[in-house]
C-alpha cells in the first residue's frame, strides 16, 4: 500500500530535479555575461541534484546506497558554492568585469 506512494513521490522528485536541470542548462546557454552564467550553473546544481538524489533515496530504501547518496548530497552542498565563488574570484582577478557582455562567446 505504501510502495505506490513512494514510487510516485520518488518519480515526482526525479522529474522535478530534471526540469530544474534543463532550466539551468538553458540559463547557462542563454544568459549574457560570465557571472550570470556562473549563477545559472550554481543554481542548477543546487536545485537539480537534491530532488534527484532524494528520489533515488526513496527508491533505494534504507541501505548502504542511501548512505552513499547522503554523502554525495552533503559533498555537493559543500562544493557547489565554493566552486562558484572560486570561478567568480578568478574571473575578477583575471580582469573580467561584471558588466562585460558576451564574455567567452565566439
């Protein structure tokens, strides 16, 4: 009786994460400046990965797989903001202005 509800909830979470991933990918391609693209990438990772991982946790039940997924989730929460900050700091140090348009476009 509980299994169909868990399946529905897990698939809803996985699809929600997938939608956020697609929206984030569109943002990376469509946004005009380097810093807005960094923001889109960071938000896509923050909004895409947790629902997908939570959906997979519901599918796996209480097991070693769930523990590994929790470790991955914690790792992503710690590294995503750090990576975005490091990229932005390196771009500023390299002379990229936050007001430049179409940086890196060919």
